[in-house]
C-alpha cells in the first residue's frame, strides 16, 4: 500500500458504543449510495466516501471492502488517497448544480434565498472544480 493511502487511513475507535455508531453511519450512507445507484438524482460516490470514512473508524475490513469494490472503489481511492475527482464526475456535478440553481431561480420568489443557494453552490462548485483530476497511477 502506498504511503499516501496509509497517511489517510482513519484509526479505528476502541469504544464499543462509538464503533456501533460509526457502523450505523456507514450502513446509512451505504444504503443511500445503493439508492443512488438506481435514482439518478442521488449521488453515489459522495455517500460512499462518507461510508468509507465511518467504516474506517468502526471496521477497517468494511473500509477495505468498499475501497476494493470494482465499480466504486476507484473513485473512493482516488479521493481518499489523492483528493482527486475525475473530469466526468466534475462535469456531471457542476452541471447538476447549475440545473439545481436554475430550478431554484424559477421556483423561489425570495431573492435572498436564491442568492444564498447560489453562493453555496458556487462555493462548492469552486471546491469541486479545483480538485486534481489525475493520480500518479493510471487506472487508479
């Protein structure tokens, strides 16, 4: 395992109650990700990133299983190891955020709320757009 992946590995907690809480969080976000697989309006990878974080606190084996998944493992590893988001995911996220803001603009009559939502979406959009796209290893 590379040094960058060990650098970001969360430490499992020793408290039994906290471990169960983290497992519940991981399970909840895995369920949301599973729903996101069939509902295009729900993202999958962000939910799996949260699930992998919580799983790392409760069950390193579950975290490893999520990271090794053939479809969802590569984006998880890309994010956890390098903070990277691939170009296709960036374009999709930014397009859906723009469409969402357009929907808010068309349906909300409070200018301050439209502006607030726009400011939040621009902030998140800048964050997404400025993440690296490539990792050191092709196919990662």
